[in-house]
C-alpha cells in the first residue's frame, strides 16, 4: 500500500519549491542583460547593465535637431566583444597599474596583465565585461546598477560591493554616482566612466575642431608604456595646456599620437564638486561642462580608433571622439606621492560626475 504524505508536509514542500522557483527566476530577471532609457523632454540616455554602459545620449543642437553624441553599438552584442571600453564603467582600478602589481600592508599582489606586462582598466575581465544587477529603475529619473566583486578577482584583494547610479537632473544634466564598499579587506578602488563624446554627433567625423578647456594646470607624465613616472609637472608652454579654450587639433602635430594623459585638477570646489572640463562644438552649438569630486582627469583623444564599426554601420576613425575620465591618478598604488586609492572596510568610496549640456 502506497504511503500518503501528510497534507501539511505536502503543502510545505510545494511552498518551498514555489519560493525556490521565484527566487531563481527573480535572480535571472535581475541579472539578464537589458537596455534602460532615461528621458526628460528631448534629452534621453540609453544604458545597459552589461558593463553599466552608456549606450546613447540624445541632445538637441542649436537648431533643435536631435542627435546621438556618444560612440557605441546598435545592440548590446557589440559591447561583448568591444576592446575600446565604449561607455563602460571600468575598474576595480581604472587606468594603468605598472607591471600589474602593487604592495599593500606588506602583501604583494600580482594582478592579471592585459596590456603587455601592465594592467589596464581592471584587467582582461574588468567591470566593463560583467553583467550588473539592476537595483532600481525609473524612466524619468534614474537607474542604479550594482555588482559584487569577489576576493581575488583579477588579482585584487577582498570582496567589494559596487554601485553606479545614472540620474537625470532637470532637462540638461546627467549625474553619475559611483560607490564602493570593501567588505573584508583593504583594497584599491578607482572607478571611471569611459564614454566617448562627439558633440557634433556620433557619425559626424572627428573632434579635432572641438574647443576644450581643462581646469588642470599640471599633468602626471608617463613613459613609453603610458605608466606615470611619479612626477607632477606644469602644462604651461606645452601642447597639454588647455587652461584657456583651445581647439583639440591645434597642437596635435606636436605629439606622437594624440592625447592620453592624466590632468591634476586644481579648480575650486563648488558644493563639493569642481569644474573639470568644458567642451564646445561650434558647428552644432552643443556645449558640455563636466564637474567632479575626483583629483584627476584622463583626457584621451581617441588615438586608437581605427575602422571600428559603430552605430548604423558608421566607421569610427582615429580621433572620432574624446574621453574625459575623472579619476584618481593612474598607478597610484605604486606612487606614494599620488593621492591614495586605498579604501578600508567600513569606508565608502564615492565618485561623482555631473555633465551639463547646453546648445547656443
């Protein structure tokens, strides 16, 4: 005779199976890759939780014509094989770490190199190549992505809880708030937002006629592998001087390839943020201001873009866009004279950027 399962036990088993099913599917829902649009008036931003990427920013020009002003791909699939870091959040430590190693509290950490012997933007699989969880989303307001970085990921010590919130402010400002909390070990943290901007439109050609002003009177010079040598030197009288607005292409011929250098920001703080950069495109009339709470800004003039097939099949060539990555100084973990990037358990790393767009 077949034994009967008591109704109470059977009901409990069904309930447990149901909860397990819901939790599994809920987790899948949270980590699936999607596209999320933020929109106010004629200002809109599309983002994906793959790499926490800014996929598009639609802005009017001085005539009211809308255009997408960031480089990227039509679908998320393009970002999975991308080598340019289009629009992504990069980390655990953005920029370069010389010889892919550092020493912290007496322990030497060997990281995973991905640019010769050095590490760039967090290694072969940094935060630009992971699927972030969608923590919160409201189409007229914000989206928050989170990621749990594990102890030993790409060689870095400790578990790290990471979040980035993209928030629309009024109808012409985009705020980016990056936060991280070490859970069990001290670790370096230096997140950066790696969007490629062309204020004329993503398919409009190069940015050499864009006017740029950078509020940094010093740079951290680098060696042939783009690793800082530890010095901090003034820009005055060099091609790196953008203290007054200059066309980006005006002194490019004095450089071997283009701009890819960290500026030491020295403007005064305003409500805890300081003005880092102003970009103007005279043809479209679009203007972008960038404010931040970080000590440095990497200016990159798209030197390594070569026939990258982007949105609408348009091919991005060298200098098709510029990146303005607010950050801690590159290779800070190996230069005690640079601002420290070490964050201890109980502390919170917070990186704020605010973009303000106008057109005249």
